[in-house]
């Protein structure tokens, strides 16, 4: 029977198929064998490097390829292999190891009741460390909560990071932020916002202001795969394209949001890098576990921004090895050993292999660096614990009246008088 039409519009016939809603499902759930067979990887060195001043359309292919530099032997190959001094790479390795040691220590601190919350970046250390070392602290980073390596690579005091996590008397942000939501203008680290999508339009706006003033500073932002589904992200891309904002827009595709996989945000339909195409922006898709690939792609985008050629979108393809946060249990939604099967491996192990291939590192040097990182974190923890952990120490009540207005409003003055501080 065919459809009939009434005064109210088309009517469904008896034999018309019913509609069904498609809900994306990850390839494996708890109890299943990890399955990454759907991932297509380019060989290291296979993707061409376009000129920095190319038209955005010339990078269309790069949205669907994967820039890789390190091969299985730890060698840097292909047109994207950057010229990075061995001593810089050694410094990067130590920063990555320090970041991992810091994560492990603070995760244990949460289990000991010393803080209410923590989020690790295990498996993603190469991203923040490479980009934090490459860009200047005068450029402004708009991070999410897995860029602690940005601060650590730049030498931000570990004790200050711990004090912020504990919200104690010496907390640099005076107890006003959730644990791990750091802020440091001097280190090019814009205050973290729990509403992650907001970081991207703020980064674009900051970059627009830099260009409007005729400054030479660049902005860089990070967002997860899940948050690209938020309107803030798409609004930011419009402004970045229209005004050629000098900004690097990173999408850290670590496969999982808090409990939903990247397909919920559109990752099964296309790559996240390809979201740039509709806005007329250049795009790169990069192996996020390859330190040299991250460095090279960021350097390309940085040179482009500094040359007044505008924004670049970079998808950093990686995997969240740990839980989303200490309030998350990933065993409820993915195989427990999934990270062990991640085809791009571990960023620390891959950089280690490269340094050994260069002849500037060894298993013994690596073990010594691991122990040195653990000792540095342990010493910082001793100092921060002495100041006080969660509930044992807190900023003075008077700080709640500070940093609100440049000149105190009369109401604040009166309220402070009433509190007696």
C-alpha cells in the first residue's frame, strides 16, 4: 500500500518501514577483547609536509591521514622529522617522567584522603610537554585538565601545584578552584575552566586581541574529543577563520570522554581534524603518542600563526590510559586491558627508544631519571603536606574579599568589617 495524503499531510502506509534511532557503540565493552581493527595508521614518514604558507584547502588530505615521525626502530623519518637538539629531547624525557611521577603521587594522595579529586594524563604526556617546550611562556595556553605537563615542562614549582590541589594556606589560587585547575599567567597557563568548551573561544578572543594590538603573541588551546560537540567549539572556529586569529586549536582525541566513547561526538562519521574543513581552516591529524610528530605539527602551526596566516586545527590522536578522574570507573564501560593493546604505544617508551637510537640515552640512564623524578616529587610532597592537605589547612577568610575589584567596593569593605578580617 502506498502513502496517502490527507488535509493534515502525508500518512504512513501499513507497509512503510519504522524509523529507528542509531546510538553509536564502541567496538568493545567490559569483558570483550580490545578491538582497534577499525583504526587505519599511516607508516611513519608517509605523510607529506605542506608549505607553511599553503592554502587551507591544501591540508584537506591531512585531516584523514596521520602524521607520524618515529618508526618501530625509534628512528625519526620522513618530511615531518623536526630538527630538535638531543639535549632538548633529553630534557623533554625528564619532563615527561616527572609528569608521570607527579600524577602517580597525587593519585595516591587522593586515595589517602589528602585531596577530593585528581585527574591523570597517563599516555598523553608527549602532547603538553612538547607544546609547552616549543611555545614561549609569553604565548598564552588555554588548557583542559590534562595539560599538567605544560607547567612541569616550564619549571613551575611542584609544591605550588600540590598546594593548589590541597587548597591549603599556600594555594596560589586561594582555594577558589577545584583541585588540578591551575592558573599561572607568568607561565602562560590560563585558568582552567571546568566547562571545557569555553577555553576555545577565550583562546580565540585572546589571539584576536593580540593581533588587534599588533603584538607578536600566539594563543594555544586544548579540548577533548567529547567537548567538540559543544557549541562553544564551533563558535570559536568561526571567529578564528573569519579574523585569522593567531591561535593553535588542539583537539586531544583520547578516545573517551568521562564515560562515552569518541563516536558519541561524531568520531565514527569523520575525523575530528576534518571539522576544520567546513570553516576554511587548515588541519593536521597527528600521532599524539609520538613526541616528535607533536613537536613538528605544532611548530608548523606556530610558524603559520606567527606569519599572520591565522589558526590551525590539530587533532592529536592518543588514548586516555587512566580513568577520566578519581570519580570515574572505566572498568564499567571499556575492557580493562584496552590501553595495553593501543596500537600507538606509550609516548615515554617511544621517546626512550629514539634517545637510545641517537646514542644519548640508555636503560640505566632511564632508570636513574625515573628515580630522580620520583625523588623530586617526594620532596615536593613533603613540603606541601607540611603546609596541610585537604581540610587541615585553608586560605585565610580575608582572601574571599580580594581580587574582586581593582578598588574595593564599599559593600566589600563593609562585609569584611562584619566578618572581622
